């Protein structure tokens, strides 16, 4: 990175990791992004300030990865930290985001079936691959690519343990239903939902705004095609869940 006479950031024309283009610009050279449009580091930084991680050119809404944005905008460590805090604050409770146990930067998991996650920040700082467990938030131990646990002692899913141990519920207003757990994971977004013993068998998820049957775990509309709200489900009671979906 270099600095112009105005104090603004600009690309180092000798940096071979960028593909520069010969286009008119009074102050800075431009580099091509993966979508094919050219940007300056300052223009992309301004877009970052608005948390718009897209190309930004006319009629181009191609999404940019955070890693590409950081590189193309020549973001300083302070700017990266600031943007990560904003993204984490806006996305907490909606996306599957956690803090890396090494550098404490926020990480968005891309593969929900794998607990082994690579931190790009630690990998760059340490000059070697740094992976950690998404479940216990410790440095990864054991074979990679696992969905149940890593090799660290005590690595367990709190959500799955709750689903496994929570007692069954006895409904007062719906007869003929036994063996239904009192806590379920929403089949759409994965958040744990607890049911009381009264009213109908359907429940509304406050996070994803989807209503589903607490007994068979089908969408309320699909379940109601074969049984009423106060009647046993035609497909029976769904067994205890042994996995939890993550909402993307």
C-alpha cells in the first residue's frame, strides 16, 4: 500500500497480486475485482463504510467476499476490526458467526456440516494454517472434516445435549400424543423452542417466522392437510432430533 499526496490510500503499482487496468482516474490507478469491474482502494473503502459488500458499479450487485474487500480496499487492521464488529453486531442471532479463539476476529462459517473452521486472519499472521473447532472454540484436535465433535475433551453440542436430555411433554388439549419432547429445534432455522402443555400442536418460531407442528415437525400447512390442529398427526410423533440445522 502507498499514500497519495492528498493522504489517501492508493495501490502500489508494483504489487503483482493486483490486476491493474488503464482507465482514466485523476488520483489513483484502478484494479480489477473478480466480477470484472475496476475500483480504487478509496472507493471500495467508502463502500465498506456503508457495509455494502457488493461491486457497487451500475447494474452490478455481484457479492464480494470479506477477504476480497479487505484486500482490494487496502484496509488497515483498525478498519478491519471496526467492520468486523459492525457485521457481527448486525448479524448476531441471524447468521452462524463466532469469534476466533486465536485472534478474536469474527468468523462466518461457510460449511455448516464441518466443525473444523479455518481462520484466515490467524493463518496470515502465523504464516501457517490455523483451524479451530466451531463447537468448543478451541484449537482443532484430531481428524478434520467432522460434524459431531473434535478431538478435544468435553467437545459437545449444548443444543444436541438439550434435545437429548429434555423430558417428554404431556399435552392437555391434544389427546392421543405421547413421547414428544418438550423442546424441539426449529426445522427451518435450528433455534431451540420449548413448548407448554396447552393449546394446539402448532408453534410459531419468532426468529425465522415459520409456523410448524411441534409433534411431527412438518410445516403447519402441510400437517393440517391430513390432521387438525388439535388432532394427532397422521405421520405420528417425530423422534428426538439428533442434528440441528443452521440458518443461512
